[in-house]
C-alpha cells in the first residue's frame, strides 16, 4: 500500500502523543515529521515530550529531532494537527496553503463555512466542501476537522436514531474523563473524589458543532440541523472515556427495542469502505443494566466504538428516549477521529 | 429544654452511625437505646459497629450494649430508623404501635397513603396525615418518613421554583457519592476511576417520591403533583455529596436571575421555627462557574444546606432552566433528614 | 504444537477470569473445562461469572457450562487453580491424585515441604521436588504453586542482586492495588482517597514465601534462605500493579550502577527456553526519577516484566541499596505466574 | 487576652489560606494584613485567592485588599510565612530586620545555623537560638521555622521513643497526600489511580531536617543528632494526611507494648503550657489493625495529633520496631505547625 508522508503538529502534547503512537503502527501513514512549539524544536522527541500516555514511546521516534510547525521545512502529504486553538488558527492555514492536507483535532477552524467538520460515520458527504474551500482559499491543500470529544460520543449514538426516527431535541449531561483536559490539565485537588460541574467553552462547542455535523450540504455551505442540543458538562475522576446521560425527543415515536436495533445494526461509510481504523460496530449496545463503564468498556473496537446502555423511555419528552453512552475521548474523540478522517480523505481521493 | 428519649434503630450501619453521632450533641434528644440486628445485640456498640464515619465514636456510646430492635425492651419517645427496608417494614410498625414516634430514613413505608413523606422546608403540612394514620392504624405512636437522598437534594432546590413559577417537568442526572450505598456498599473495583450508570431502584424512587412530596393534602391522602420527573442515576467516585444536573420546565417563564433570587431568599418552616438542625439558608446559590463541588461545598450549613450553581437557561425545554445542585447524602439526605423531621414533630406537638 | 487440555478451577473469580482470558489466546493450552463452586455449576459461564476484567469475555466461553471442581468429570492434562485457600486445600489434591498437573495460585499448599513454590526466573530448579512429591504422595499428577503477588514482584528484582552480591536483609513497604483483593474485595469507602495500612496475612506470607523461594534444594526439601524479610503492606487506591519501596542490605557492597546493570542484564531460564509468556526482560530498569508508575508502566512485557526505578544507596543499612519496584499483581503476580509455571512444567517434561 | 497583630505572607496559596482560616478564629492573633505577590496586591482577597480549602473563606477577609509582602507597609507583631522558598529567602529577612517575628513554613532558612527549626513538642529548647540570631543578625525581629510536613509526622511519633529508648536508625516510606504539593500541584493524570515514587527534594529535606530537630543546642548552634534517617517518598491519591511506614532501630530494646505506652503517655511543652493549638495527645495510639487511615483519622486533635498504629517488632533491624503513622500535612505539617510555633514564641516571651 502506498504510504503517505505524515507530519504531527503539536506532537509533544497528550493528543499529539496518542496520534504519534497510532501512526507508528498505521499501514497508510508514515511519520516524517514531529512538530511542536519553538521551545521544543531542536530537541529529541524523547526530551521534548513528557510522555504521559500508557504505552511506551515508539522506539524509532525517540531520537527524532522535533521541528517547528513550519510548512517550509516539513515534507508531508498530510498533517495531523493537535495544536492548541490559537496556534492552529495560524499554522493549519499555512500548511494547507503549502499544499498539505490538514486533518485537525483543533477547534480553530471547525465552524468556518467552507471547512468540513466530519465524523466519517455521520456526515462523510460534508467532505464535498473541500472543493469549495480550495476554490475560495486558492490552495491545493485542505483543512478538515473533527468535533470536540464530547460531541463525537453522543453524535455517533444519535446518528442511527436520526436516520430512522428523526431527532428534535437532545439533552446531554456529560461525566468527562480527566484526559479530556490534556496534560497537566486538571489539578488533582480538583479531581480526586470530586466532581467539577463546568468545563470552559464545552457546552457551547457541543451545541454549535452538533448542528453543523447533522446539517446538510446546501450549495457552498452547511445548513444547520434544526435539533436543539443542550449540554451540561461535568468533570469526574475517571482517566479515560466520556460518559454521557442522554435524553432525546424524536420526530417519530420509537420504542427502546426499535432504537437499540437501529443502533446495533448501524454501519457507516467507513465500515463499508473497510477503513483501517473503522470499528466493525460503531455503536455497541449493551444489555447489562450497569454498563457501559469507563474502566471496562472504553477500549471496545480499539477505542473507536461507542458503547450504549440503559436504553429506555424518556417520559419527560415527547417521543422520548434516554440512554447512556460512553466513548474514548482520546481515541474516538481526538486522535482516532483525526486519523479516521484522514483515512476517509485517502479513500475519497483527496490525498 | 426537655429532652426526649431516643432510640436508634439500625445503629450499627453507616446511616445509624451518623444519626448516633448527630444525636450525641443534640439538645433535644437523648440516646437511650442503640438497636440493631440479633447478630449485634448483646455486644458493646464499639464491638458491634465497624465505625466507618470520619468523626470518632462518641466516648459514651462505646460500652453501651446494643439491643435488639424490639419495642418491648426499649424505653423511647422517638425512634430514628436507619433499618434496611425489609426489617423496617416490620419493626417500625411495632414501635409505632407501642406508642413511639418513628422518624424513618427507610423506604418501607414512604409510599403508604397515611404516612407522611416529608422534607420540612417543602411539605411540612403533610404531617397532618399523622392524625389520619393514628386513627386508621389505631396506635398512639406514628411513622413519618424522609425521602431518598437523591430526591431530597433536588427537591429542596425545586421548591422555591415551584412556589414562584410552577414546575411542569424535571429531568435530573445524578452523580452520586459512594456513601449513598452504605458500607461495604460499592466494590472499589467498580468505583475507583469509574462511573456506574445504574443504581438499583433509584430512578423509580425518585420519580414516585417527588410526586408525593410536592403533592397536596386532599382529605385523608396526598394528591400527587402533576410534574413529570425523570431521573438518570450514576455512581461516581466521590465519598460524600450527590451532584445533580437538573433541567426544569416551568409553568411561567423565569430568567436565571429571578430563579436565583427565589432560591436565595427561600426560607421554610424550619427556618421560621428556628429548628436546631435547620440551616439558615436551605438553598445556597453560588456564582462561581465551577461550583458547587463535593469536596469543597458539601458541608455548607452543617451539611443541611444544598448548594446550587450554574443557573442558566435550558433551551431544550419550554420555560426552561438548568442548574447543578449538590447536597450531603448522609446528612441532608439521610441522618439529618430524619432528625429535622423529628424536630418538626416536636415543634408541632406530635412528640 | 501439541495442545494440553486445561481446566480452570475457580474460573468465575477475578483471577480465574484473567487465567481464562490469557488461555483463550495461548498456543499450548486449550481450555476444556471452566470449573467453579456448586452454586455456579450448571450455569453458562456468561451467567455464572460477573465479568470484571477489562477485556471482553472470550466469545467461545460465554455459553460453556460451568462444571463443579471435581476431577471425575473433568478431562484435563493440567488444572490452573484460582480457588480460595480453603477449597484449594481439598480440590487440588484430588486433581493431582487423578493424575492432573495442578498449577496453583492458591496459598493452600505453598509451604508444604514437597510442593515447589516457584518463580521460573528465580528458582526453576525447585521443580525437582515434584519427583519427591509424586513418590511420597503416590500420585501421577503434581502440585506446583506460585507465590503471593507481593512476593513475586520484589523477588524478581532481588534475584539478580542475590546472584551477584548476596542478600542479607530486605525491608519492603508495599502500596498494593485494589485488584489484589479480588472482587468485590475492598469496599470503596475504604479505598477512594484513602490508604489502609493492613492486609490480612500478607506480611506473614511475604516473609515465609521469600525464604522458601530463595532457598536451595537440600535432599527432599528446601532449606530456607537466611535473609530476613520484613514487609509492611498497604492498600492504596490504584486498580492494578503493586508498588513496593524496597531497602536491601547486601553481602557485598554494590553501587547503584552495578546493581542496575545486574538487573538490566538478568535473564532467567524462561528467557533461555523462550517460554511463551516469558518477557524478554524480566526486570526493566527505568532512569526517569518519577517512574515506575502503575497507570503507565504496569503492562510492560505484557504484564510479565517488573519495572524498577530510583535505584540508589540505602545509608541506613550495611551495603545498602534502595529502589522502587512495580509489577502487575493480577498477571505477573497471579494468572501469568501460574501460566508461566505451567509452561515451564511442559518444557521440563512434567506434563 | 492581648492580641498580637498578624500578617500572613503568601496568603493566596493553599497553606496561606489554611493559616488565614485558622487565625480567623484564634484568640491570640488578629490578622492585620494579607500579603502576596505583586500580581495579587491591590485586589480583594476574594478575587486574588482562588479559594481551594474546604471551609468557606472567612467573611471578614473577603474584601480585605491584598498587600505586597513588604515590611514597610505592614503593621504586624508577627508574620506567618507560607511563601515559596525563593521569595521567603528575601522577604522573611526583611520582616525580621523590621522587628517582626516571622514564623515560617518555608524551607528557605530552616538549615541556617542560627535559625531554630522547631516542633514544639520535640525541641522547644532550640528557641534559645533566637538570642544568638538577634545578636548576629542585628535585628529585633526573629525567624523561626517548622519542618517539612513529612518530617513533622514521624518526628512526633519518634520523640517519645527517642526519649525512652534512644534512636539509631529510621527508615521511612511515605505515602503522601496531594495537598502536600499545594495548588494546582500534582496533575490529576499523575494522581488518579496512580502512585508517583518521587517528590522533588523531599527525601533530602527529611534527612537533614530530622538530624537538626533531634540535635542538641551546643553553644551557638545545633549539634546534629547521630541517627541515620532514610526516606522513600511516594505520592498517593489521597487528599489530606501523610501516611508513613516507619522502621526504627533503637539504642535499647523495647517491646511493642512499652513503645506504645511511651507514645501514648507522651506530653510535650505545648501540652504543659496549654497552648491554644496544642492537642491533648500529640501521639494517639490506635489498636485496630487497619488504622490509622487518612479519610477517617487525619483530623484527630483538630488535625494537630498524629495517629500511630500497627506497632510491632521489626526483625530486620537491631532493637527494631515498626509502625504506621499518619498526620495532617496541611495542619500539623504546615499551617498549624507555624501557628503552634508562634504560640510558643508568645508563651516564652519572644513576642
């Protein structure tokens, strides 16, 4: 298989480490550059990155010299961006202008009209915006983004419901893992045996991103979906995996069993295309009443499936259903999201 | 002040320990009997109770001989019951029949028609059912119950909203502390760094208890309140304090500021009567966006206040508001609930 | 490769689940029986075992009917025992008498004179006792045991020091993971944000097992090693991996660098024989001053390596060294220990 | 009682907050200045201090304007210093030179020859160095310091043993709470379900401070005690309370019962003088084999007692004993330590 040359932007941070780790065993992408801030540039990856993820740093990356995030010096077909939003706003455009395809986990460009915000199982057709983007921006590269981790998790569970029954309202209360805040992230005295009922900007992101993802391509932009999405975001002392209690109001009435069937049988384009990182079942439905649980279920489908449990009637909403959904925030919600987007780009001929 | 003789039923369990501890410094109640199962009876309290609460066992209880839960041998004006539901179903009636006032934290009798289910700030007028109860049951004693810990917490926050604006719908997602399950309770491997999205019978209790508490006395029983209450209950790795993300639909529109004012200014009958355990402010409204938090706020008002934060619009519901509320499950939601009910009984002349 | 038929005794418990999981992908052993208590017998494994380990129950075991732990009905060359000590005392002998090789993680027979207590990298020559055992007991089967999880971890680190410099004294303070107590094990209110400075019988086991493991075969029994081993065992809120702060007094003086070299270069018989579960490096030496850590390092070598860090002088002891060692308690200290013993049995012709 | 005017230096940090909280209800000290870095100066305490301790900020401090740590503008008899070491090195001398008594929790001056490093129950006679200090430095103020939190805890337990039997060697393995690192301190991903076997500079501090504290006044300086102190410091996921597994070698043999009696009966000068913050029993000996525990025992004696458990023979050391000791790191090991030192200064006429 032809290998694409891949740069990792923001390679020293936690999501960047996870991307590097996943790419180190990826059949399509070959890491040719590990890029980070000026402070890290020039040092070996081993020295520059305080390695915080559980698996070991891949041996062959240890002595790679970290480069600055500059398109000039980097030889890449694709750049995976795990940059902070402010840096991403500048750097990603520079790479796209230099002809590089950018698959970004950063929030900087997500809401721009000609930038696709994609979950491959949910709205792969939004990639069509790339042609608009290239024409308008006058570049040969591209920028594609994945949503915030909290959004990815319930959006995957909501997609089969939306397809089969239509969705009017989503009320989601999240219980988010500490890794979602990066490293060093949350102070341990705010975390151990505690819950913090607030995550900066998170509820706003969830609301606006969901409307775009479920929207439809209307000419040169996305027409937002009409569903109202209301989020209450909490940080809980788990290490990995966002748990979300979701109440939805559907357009058409559906019983719990019908809903579970729709979720269980759901397959998206990545499954049809057999993309490398696509899980066999994007949505796993569990019948035990005390599942899903972060410590036991977060790695299903290699961290790329979401697990749904406790599907039942929601009496407080019209045509209401409620359930719990769990997904890996660092894989399905970040590193794996950007990589699956890149695999879809490759399959669709954008690389 | 005249002191009432008090028995603690189920004194060796975690809630029983907390009741004993609170009564050990109470001006109105004097512990005359520590009662528990046959297995514990005859042993000293020190030996019988594996003491698991943070403060020390009161020195004067250590060598008290634990008695069986039998009304015959116990000399008491009031009995505080922290029994498991099955035992409570038998024992509490026996005590009431023997002329003892029973203030129960157990679920056994909560939903019986002539048994008041009371939060003193919310529905003190329900104590009027005691006359019905005495007549029907033919006893001189009485049984009064307090709700499940999860219900108490959001019900206190909802009361001022209900009074001022009316409540149509409540959707509550709880993040409940481990102490809510007693001791030994939840296995540590289910708890540490984990969330369990299920608590046996809890969602059902919340729904049915809330309707009764907010109901109105209609002749010899309570007419349930019409609001729909929908709960999703989760266990999170905190030690004390149930956090609850609440979305409400009101009868009349109310902005966040109006709602906060109503909560902040709310005072109930216990405050007016100056009951010993009544907090000055039953509902404390916090303005910091990352509060309330279990480790920092659960002991406000001696554990008898609930703390509300993040009051804001709920776009997904008609006349919608959402907020987070925190309350001590072992104090406001259990031991202190039973004691405040007893103080109200005394103030109203039922003792 | 010839496959041996394997029974798992105590298959529904946490260590039994882990053994079943490891055997489900093992090239030499084929699970032919999942055995447990009478209560579980006759039910499917899926129903009988509350599955608590992180990976999924292997699909092909789900509908296997759990059998009683009776040698009569079980067709096996080898039985892996994860039984509680009391049951193990009876059942393991029955299997051995029936001609089955028993590799046991239970403590029941560890200290019996003719039963080898083996860590394959440390004292493989103790397997010679099996001939004595067979003769004395008059059976064709055998019982071999692995030590307690706490012992395995520091014994592996101490072995290269013992070989190179001699060991006089070991003082070990453990910080043990919750999974070491099985399921349900430790109550969450004893665990979350807490330390318990006591584990029933653990310090005694550590002392006596270590003397036997490092002892030498003297005729028909093991002559205990003379080193004094003193343990202080603590339970801390980690999920997996026992951390141990170790101070040793050596026979010959050795600097930290020499000690690290000895540990790093250490290879035992399993490495030489290339046993399936043998890690390439039994002892991994880490140079970062804040490692090893349970969440990041416990799975090195597939959970079969131990990680040593912070090797430095111990001024308080003659020829003193101190270090921290981490090992997986459920793998290297339990399930993997029993399996590696079985692989050694096979390689040595005892199966 | 005459009230001394008190400044808190470093009032916005976690230890500073705790000092302010303790002084807010102290009969001898009246807070006249809350001082912090330039960044905080000029803002109200409410705005400048992100309040992280569990009790509420005292109402009367909320609108106090934070001042710079400058002796010129501050009117105080005594300054409590919770400054970082680098700032303390400059500021504390400035205050002493301006005639203020400084009771410091900072490490900056602890090891200076003419600066007492005092635990009032252990070495109150070291305050005599103040006369030397004043003469040499030519100031009317003074600097007195308390040790590092880890040292305080085991030193209190070791004092009665040292008095009665003599101490030759101390090997201590600590399991330290997260609050010991201040706020934000340890990253939650390093803390939750993890142990970190390293705390910067801690083991060195423990060794050198212990020798000074147990030393004797020899003319104008302290002659270090000869005992060898060896520490292994670990961070564990507890919120408050350092647990320490201690092995000691005594000069004279002592059984566990004798040792417990010596600890239980121990009273120091603060107890004899009846100092306000002095606990009735500096060392509480617990008989239950699973105590002390951080969540249940850390607040004994108002957080000023240490709790000792599991006293037993240490076979690995000559005349050996081992035990576990727990103490509050933020109270007995920091804020309360500085306040008790100040109370002793007042009682001894140094204020």
